[in-house]
């Protein structure tokens, strides 16, 4: 048996499994089955994990109707967007968070009542001071 094209992972699992552009789930399962018979998890755990991850990536894309390029573009956009945007402060209420769609702001939601437990978790120092002053 020939060695699989490991250099295609993780960015091009379709080429790794040597699948046609219009493959279906049955073709994917056949290619996956052929590889896991060669790279059993008991004897090749690292290779098996890489094969399984590639299979799950393609299978999920096929199941949910997204092409691999769309999935990769969405993942790249998420990574670059998360790194460049500042994270909102933890004490910012939902009505103060800017709307990502542009100039319009999102409708304000009424503030949910805060339980004492939630307040103690959110502000542990203040809770400690308040409790330490009690008799």
C-alpha cells in the first residue's frame, strides 16, 4: 500500500483522501475505511488521529452542505476577526456592546435580575470583604 499524502493535512483533506471534486459521503467512507485498515489506532495512534480529524472535517462539511473552501474561509475569518477585535469588558452590559452590523444599534434587552450567587461569582473581592465584615 502506498503512503498517504500527509502534506495535504489539515488544509486539504479532500486531496488527502484522493477524492473527486463531486464526492459523496459513501466515497468518503470508502477512502476513510481503506486508510484506517492500514493505520490502525492500536499501532499508529498519531496517524489514526490525523486521518480521523480529516474524515470528520469532510464528513461534517458534506453533512451540513458547506464546501471545504467555505469552511476554511469561515475559520480563517473567525481567527483573524477574533485577533483584531478588542474583547468587551466583562462588566459591560449587553445593551452597551456595539452592534457588528454597522451604525444601527441592537435593541436593548431588559436587564436580567442578578442573583446573589451570580454577583458573588462576578465580584469575588467585594463578596469576600462583605462576608468578612459580618459577625
